[in-house]
């Protein structure tokens, strides 16, 4: 007997409806087994439409599912997609999976995180059913790693995906915050994983947390006080599901990885960066530096009018000149 997962994958990769007999023929099982599998999937929360002789169709009801994400993708780059109802952290799960030495990229997606984190170890609010929490594990890179360009290029890809699908124009706060209407709607955290055997870089992970369908009223007061926002109005207006958005975003990331080291995303990053020309305070550990941002250079560093450059740090204050 074929598994419910195989029925789900077949439904997801079929355009339109497919008959129960066609499913049975392709999977080598009985119509009864197909009927039981369809009902089991419905019990799990999947919406499977049926209509007389037309057969069955898997509808995207918003429930995160690897086959639906794959259906939304166009990339031919090998990619394994893992979706979990709950994880402590998608980045932590990616680190765990890296110890198994995978040979192809893996996308780890969770409906909710119980211990999601961002830069400086800050907690990332990760409610179920509304957010997007996705980490791309890269077990090996075809190009030498450039951390500054990787994070900035990822911010551009996310911004472009939002612009194209939701018809709003995000700005970027150096180095990894994506904002809409002056509020942070997404954060990016890239991390390197050491290979203890070679003492080199074993893998890289790109983690992204997006407040996608989370209502503004759902944010705890301490989160809202940090200037956090949501894409909910734009996402609902555009009618783009989480599965469709994740698929498009992963497409962009996989394409970006082919050429990001050339710096080709930096012009777009500078256009979207909302700090250029403003007075800022940059904190690195216990050290604070105040100055005016002149530009973001071609390696992703923040450059002040004094000539000082920063490849890492946190902009804690922004003031218009």
C-alpha cells in the first residue's frame, strides 16, 4: 500500500484534478487505498477538493506543506524541503542536520518556533499559523563565502520577492532588517558552521523570520515597542499564501547563490537602504560609534562620512540630518 505522503506529492504535482483511478494506477494501489489516503490527509488538515468524475485536487488552504511549496517553485536546483509543525528554531535544526553531512541544500520550515532567535540571541516572536520561519542549509558553496555580501544579497532577494508578489516596496536597515512603512517585518540571520575535522567552514545557514499574516494586535507589548510590523494587509490583499511566498523566496535565494559574490545585488541594496545620508549610532559589543552614513560599499560594509567602515554591528539609533 502506498503512503499518504505519496498521494499528497502526486496531488501537489498534478495541475488541476486527477481521478482516483489515475492515482491508483500511478502508485500501484487500489482505489480503496486511495480513498483512505485522501481521507487521512483531510484529517491532517489538507483541503482536497473532489468533484464527480473530475477526481481530486489539492487546494492551498494556508497549511504549510512541502509539496505545495515545491509546486510554487521554478528552480531546477536540487533542494530538499522539510516542514515541521513546531521546532525550537529552524536555524538550530539546520545546525543539527548539518552534522549528517548532506550533499544538497535543505530548506527547513516551521509553522511555529518555541525558541526562535535573531541577532544578539534575541527572541524572535514566532506564532503558529501566520508567520514564515525558514532556514536554508547550504552544505557546500560553489563560490567562496562572503558573509557581508551573502546577508545583504539575501535582504535584496526578500525585498524583491515582497515587491513582486505583494506590491509593496520594502526598505532595508543595515545589515539584515527588512522594513515596510518604517516597521520591521522580517529579520535575516546568516551563520557559519565549523567543520571540526577540517577546521574549516562546514556549512552555512540563512535564516529568515517574516511576520507574514500575523495581525498587528497579536504582538506582545514588548515586541510592538521595538517597532515591529506585519505584511498581513498586503499579503491578504494579494492573496498569496505562505506556501507560494516561501516557494518564490527560495527560488530567489537559489538563483542569488550562483552569483552573489560578484556584488551584483549591491546597487539594489543601496537603493533600498534607509540609512544612507542619516546620522546613526553603531554598537559593536560595548563600543558605540556615531556618524553619518555615506554609503554601503560593494562588499556590504557600512561606510561613514569619516571614512570608517563597519562589516558588523548594530544600528541602534537613526536620526535625520
